[in-house]
């Protein structure tokens, strides 16, 4: 478990560096990625579906990124992009392509479909978080406008 925490933190912080995230936000990027990965890891270890686990983890990454964005006055994309890096199915996509090259099409298609679904579930988690965030903002704005007699 400690290895999972450390490697996911390093991966997220390192990708933050690659994407030119502000130096002061690299530790926070690492934390966001570590949090998302450990949620994913615990869910998968408890035999929950990989796709569902990825949606939940990416949702948590996006929510944490939005919170950090407000606290540290930094664009949310800084935290979201670095945070999802541990969830990206790069190894699975590589294995799919390798199996295509080796003419093992059944395994290749299976791996490619799973990589596609995992990638889509990352996007779903991020979008779902943003939709909820916008709904909360709109509700707060409506309350504020009603309180002012508009």
C-alpha cells in the first residue's frame, strides 16, 4: 500500500512538471493523483468493477482539484490533468497494440475495448464532477438573487 501511495504521488507530480504546472502546485498535484489512485486501488482490491472504480476515482480527483483550485487560486486543469495520470490505461493500450502486431486479435480487441472503457470512465468522472459543481453554483446564485429581491 505504501508503494502505491509513493509511486502514484511521484507519477502525478512528475507529470505536473512535464505539463509546466506552477512549482508551488506540484505537491498538490501529487496529492490529488495519489488520492485518486488509492481510492481506485482499494475499490479494485475489494473486487469492485474496474470501470466503476475509475469513475469514482476520477470524480474524487475532479472534486479535489476544484477544491484546491478555489483554495490556491489556480486553474482546476492543473490538478485534474496531473491527478488522472495514474488512472490512464497506458499499459493496457500498449498490450492491445502489441497483441495486434502479434496477430492475436481476440486478446487485442478485448484489451483495446477495456482501455477505451477505462478512458471513457475517466472522462465521465471528470464531467460528472463539473456538472455537479455547476449545479451547486447555479443553486447558490439563485438563492443569492432571491435574497436580494430579484
